């Protein structure tokens, strides 16, 4: 079960960073109309800011899950 948690944590870290990076890339567009169109088409959100927020939340979830997996692993090693 800890191995699955470790995989999910790493996947969440990577996907969170990618989502935030894509949001930042779309936010760099100069034209507001193309920015809104790209955000709805490629990010699936109304604005690029929402995608950045979601990416940060997913990244933090992966970080917390990874810490909990490390705690669980150290407790299971301590037991025997």
C-alpha cells in the first residue's frame, strides 16, 4: 500500500507542476481573447489563473501524500 501511495504522490507532483506551467504559459499570451480561448481549450478552465491554482493544489497534495508515505514507511520499519 505504501508503494501505491508513493507512486500517486510522485504522479501528483509531476502533474501539478505541469498544470501550473501550462497555466503560466497561457497567461503569457498578449491578446486577452486568445488567452481566454487557449485557457478554455487546452486547460479546461475559464482562466489561466484557475489552472495555476489547480496545479499548485495538486502539487501540494502530492507533497503532503509523499510526507505521509515517508512517515508510514518509517513506522512500518520500526515495527518490524
